[in-house]
C-alpha cells in the first residue's frame, strides 16, 4: 500500500478477500499430505511444493522448535436451567476445583447467577465476579466469564463429554476424527483451547525423515488461549490488547536453542505460538523464563506472555517460520507480516488464492525462510 508505514498501521491494512470455498472444512485424507508454499523473504521468490518435501528446503543442522501443547475437549454444550435454551461455552483456564474462566457464545445473554445444565447433570452458574462489574454484565467485551460448577470438571470428564473446540469458520459439528486430527502427533501437555495448527502437518514419518536429514528438534509448550485467537477489534493495531498465555521451556530445550544461536545454526519455529514463546523468553542471548514480569530464571522454566508481534518487531531467535495461512486482520497475519514484510505476505496470499491453496486450521502450509 502506497504510503504505508509502521507508525500508521491500521487493522484494515491486513485485510484480504478470501473465497469461502478455500476455507478448509476438513483435514486432508491423510495427515501430512498438504501443500507447501516456500517463501524466500530476502528475494521474494516462491516455490510450490508439499509438506512431505520439507526436509529438502532446510539446512542441515537446523533446529526445529515445536509446541507440544495438547487441546482440551473444552467446548461444552448445555441448556439454561430456567428457559431450556441451548448455550455453548469454551473453557479456557481452571481457576480452582470448581471454577473455570470461559468464553461464551452470545455472552451478553449469560447474566450473573444464570444456571446451566450439562452432560451427566452437572450444573454451573455464571459467577457475579469481577467481570460482572462492567454495567452488570457477566462477561467482558471479548466474551469472557467465570463458570462455577457444582462438581469438579477434570480432563477425564471433558474427554468423555466435551467437544473438540473447532474454530468458528469450520461450519460443521466436530466429528470423532477431529479428536485425533485436531491434535499434533507429539501433543503431550494438555491445556490449549485451540490447536497449534502448524504442527498438524507433521507425521511420525516426517519427523524421522527430518532426523535422518540432520535436523535437530526440541519441544516447548505454549497453551493456546485468547491471546492467540481473539480478533483485533481496534482500528489501529497498536491499540489491540493481547491476553496473557502460559508457556514452559524445559532446561534441556533452552540449552539446545541457546547453543544453536551461538553456533549460528538456523532456528525454525514451527508455528506462531512457538515463535511467540521464543521471542518472549529471549534476553541477552539466553532463554530467561520464570515469571517474565518479575524474577527470571536462566535456561528454562515457566512464563507468561502477552507479546504482540507486528511489523517493526525485531526478531532475535527465529530465523525461519513454518506456519499455516491465517485469517484476515488477525494477530497471526500481523505476526507473519512482521517476519517477512506485509506486502510480500499479502502478495503471497494472493498467489495462494490463485493456486487454490486451502486456508486456516485444516489448510495448507507456508515455510518462510
């Protein structure tokens, strides 16, 4: 866009038109059979390939960083105890044994004190807590509220009675196959409200091929929540507020990442969540985690991030990014536009549309190097 500058970035500067038929509603027949666009951010050249060919595009000795967070079956369907009306909630974070931070569909209807009935007769009431202080509403502008259950809701109960939280642009109910396909093959740390979707392309076979090609890999954890998937509602992007998300980097993973940077080997972030975690924790050549708002610990630990990456951001850790094609005007599109130049990304998206690439969570992939 003529006259575009970092100091005048508007959310609309990251808009594009996407034909609805290119929004992937289902995964490919077999995991790992997606298309891959390889973008050279220095030359602007683009290569069309397949995800299964990824090892051919990476330098030997590259370090791949994966997010091993596992998606909860955190979408709950219930009915109002008083009216019988259907209600839908997405559990985000467990506050205590009985209380959960949640996201509500049609949140303004979920008044404090309203009771809902779920599977097995479990009941929950919308808490008249701090969210209710805003003009008597139970929810925040983003739809957040607190649900207080009459019985503990744990992951075993959610596995049986909850639903996979497919994104709203997938216009169908979740199917049994989604329980496996909306998880990465290496997912181990439960806690996400959405999948780290770049990792959905990787199969055990592809991971072995990367090993044989001389690549190294590590796993870190960022539990995907509101910070990743809430839309940008502000007209100017710098006015958007990112919600905090929890992450964890193990000591061994931190040391391997630090070593790769010292040795000037390429670090490939698999997904925007991996990239955000790496850039959040990097301090003076080390991954200092712990509580980044206060005391820090060198080489691994727990942390929280509300980092918002958009054009003008200076990257310190990730040299390459493997990611999906993202929604218009989203923080994820702004992040990849920071990594590779906004105009180049939007041009690449237009080429992807022309070539019939599939977009979003179950769509095709892009390697930016």
